[in-house]
C-alpha cells in the first residue's frame, strides 16, 4: 500500500507545504557534487572523491551532460513498517535529465542522495532548492531497521 502524501510528510522534514503530493513528498536539491575519481566495489568499497559545485549569482547550478551526485535538502526518517522509493519529477525528465536512487530501507534516517544524470546535450540549469523527485512510502510486512553505514548521512 502506498501511503498518502500527508502521512508521508510526517517523516520528511519539509520547508514548504507545496512539497506534499497526493501519494508522496517532493524532495529538493540541497547540494550537487561532481565526481573527481573512480570508485571501486568488490572485496572492499572505495567511494570516489567528490567536488561540491557552486551556484551562479542567481542560485542556479549550470550542469553539462554527465552524472552528478545530489544530496537532498530534506532529512527523511523511514518508519520501521515502510520502505521509501524515489522517482524523478516529470519536469526534470522534460528537461532531458533524470535521477536514479536505491531503496530506502526501513529505519533509515538522513539526507539521502541520488544520481542525477543530464542527457540533454545542451545541459540544464536548475535552481538550488528546486523540487526534482518524489519519495513515496510503501508499507512493509516485515519490521526492520537499517543499521548500515549511511544512517544519519548528511545530518552532521
């Protein structure tokens, strides 16, 4: 069962009621990072280095085609009886970009990240704080709690 947006908003710390949608809550851009090195996944995990991007004088990020790491502005707390899924807003896709994310496990708390990919060969301009994706909660039959290394990420 998908939770209604007003119930979901009790677990997503938003700054604007316009973020509440019928079936979820919009997430906005906090920071955007450029990848500076390769990562490695195998016996050990090595995350790449990132470079935080600055906005222009009007608070817009100017993004050329490529992949970027986005940290959302909102802190999210996934209830222990739910999971979170994130989908791009259609406006982002209409500009020639999309966002990819993973499952947000029960009990996760933090300011999560997504992979923003710009396909538009001319690039895009996107304002800091713009709504770029929507998180929905699905009821989970099992009760669990995320205990991984990313719990509380982006909140310290």
